[in-house]
C-alpha cells in the first residue's frame, strides 16, 4: 500500500490523464467512425473509396507507428499542438477505423427493404440513414462498440512513451524512487481496471435499455 499512499497524487495525475485521453479520443473515434461508416455505404463512389481507404490504412497500421507519424510528423508541416492533443488525434483516428466497421456491420443487419421503403417515400440517403437505418443498427452494435472503446483505453498507454501524462507512465518515476516494481504495476493495473469496468458498465446499461432482445 505504501507505493499508493505515498504517491497518490502521482497516481491520480496519471489516472486522470488516461481518463482524459480515453474520453476525448472516444468522442473523436465515434464521430469520425460514424462519418466513415456513412461514406462506406453511400451511393457516391468517391465517398465509398474514401471510407475504404481510411479503414484499410488505419486498421493495418501499427498504433505506435501512427503515434510517430502524428506526434513527430505533423509538426514538420507547421502544425504544432500540445502532445496530449496529438495523442488524442492518433488514438481517435486509429479507433475510428474499427468503429466504422462495427457500425457498417450493424447497418448490414438492417433489411434492405426498409431502406428501399424509405426512399420510395421520398427520403434522401441522409434521412434514410439517420432516421431508419442507424437507429436499428445502433441496437445491435452496442456491445462491440463498448469493447472497442475498452481497447482504446488500454491503447492509451502508448502515449506515455511520447511525453504524454497517463497512468502507465507513472512507473518510470516510481521505479526511480526505488519502489517495488511489482506493487507499482499492481496499482497501475487497478487504475486501468477501474476505467475499463466503468466503460463496460456504461455499455451494459445502454445494452439493457436499447440493445437487441436475446
């Protein structure tokens, strides 16, 4: 317990850093993932190509390499932002590719006849997607979206290697202070467990309220 009680402020700072990264990157991933999923099922060929390229590139790029590209590459083009903002961009864009595919799979579960019926009533593609297809698709993709965001929370640990304040990075300071590395990681693991169980609980509530009945 000493490593926690003696360094609670350090743990708290790292914990809040991970929560912040997870929260803002999740919002970015959900928004961009929704847009790209819409592109992938759009009737416009160029949008479908854009969505496909986005997903293919990001899903097949190691997250660490993406961090290097964003945190070290973008400043070379004159875009200078705080490192935590760069980390949110890297995490959010990377996860958006997986969110996109989850949403697309949910869209594909909606019978095509419903979309055709909506279009026969004069609805545009956007209206059909937003009012008919997505509300039904959302019910079936709640659990996989939750799992994807839990993975995002754990992936945020990579940010510590790029001078971003987060939970895993606290072990460096504590190791230098001579604390037991085992107990240091035990309390780090507890912190991640709190975050992931919280996300899981939120999505369990959403699934019980809006999910597909089993």
